[in-house]
C-alpha cells in the first residue's frame, strides 16, 4: 500500500478494521470530488459518501452524507444537540482535520471532532466508500465499522 498511507488508513490498520483502498487519478479541474470518485472508480453513487465540516454553535462537527445529496445543517445541529450550524471556514476545517479540501476523511483527524453519519449509510450495502484522506484516494469499509471507529452519531442529516 505504498503511497496510500494516510492518517485514515493508518487508523483503520491499527484498529484491525477490514478495508480496501482505491486510488484514481485526481483531475484538478473536477468540480465535485465525490462524483469524480464515482466516475473514476465506476461506483454506485449511493455507496459513496462525502465528508463535510460544519461549525455547530462554535464547535467543528463532521457530517458524512451521500455524494449525491446535501448536508442539512439544521439536522446536523439537532443531531449533536446544537442550535445553529454553518459550513466551517475551509482553513479551520483543514487545520482541525489535517486534510486538504476534497480529501477530508471522516477518519484520523488531527483534532478529535464529533462525527455524524447520515442514516442512509446503513442501507447503502455491505460496504461504503469515503475519502481515505487524500484527493484521488477512497477507502471502502463496512458502514458499521465506520460508525464504530469514529464513534459517530447516525442521524438523517442529508437533504
């Protein structure tokens, strides 16, 4: 797996969680990193999830939703007992996670952040895909494992 190690994949390996890393050639002109992964890897879009960082009442919170959907900020705030949510400042998201935009993974953050995964992940199949921590790198794993390793809350947060 040379060249494919990231904090996310290192965490999964250390925890003994079964996963597969899928690399593809990232196009810097791509407008949607998630849909780029779907096309490049020939995946079912309902099984590919994007990681978004929001500010909920002053605390950064991670939302994981299908690449074809949107993050419902009001639902995200409610899921963590907050009142207001807005998309996080990109620089703050990158600092807190240790990843660049388009490569933010729900796993292996520099700072421990609350994670909320959309309920649709449980119905997406035996495995789902999310960023492995780098543009052009996806990790495939069981939704239950992603939920467990991130200590995630599962809630309807996709709009």
